[in-house]
């Protein structure tokens, strides 16, 4: 399940997203590329937030 904005999406949400992409007239390859791009962006966003949180935690610990 992908994680975005603090919410775990269910399999039903994934099916809704796939159904939406199917209604857009995209080829299966294009839809797969959109899903792959979205997952890579989510991964990048999570990495940035995790790094920021770690740095903030280290900074708070150093000040104490």
C-alpha cells in the first residue's frame, strides 16, 4: 500500500485509481508509467520528510 500525506491507501483506493486511469483513454503502458512515476515521487517525498525529521531530531538532541 502506498503511503501519502499520512494516509495508507487501501486496495479499493488502488482499484479506483486504476479505473480512473482506464477512463482517460490511456494505453496500459502509459497507465503503468503514470503509476510508476507516482510511486517514485512518493518515495522521494517520504525520503525528504524522513531526512528533515532526522535532522530536526538531531538538532533538538544537540540543544538539550
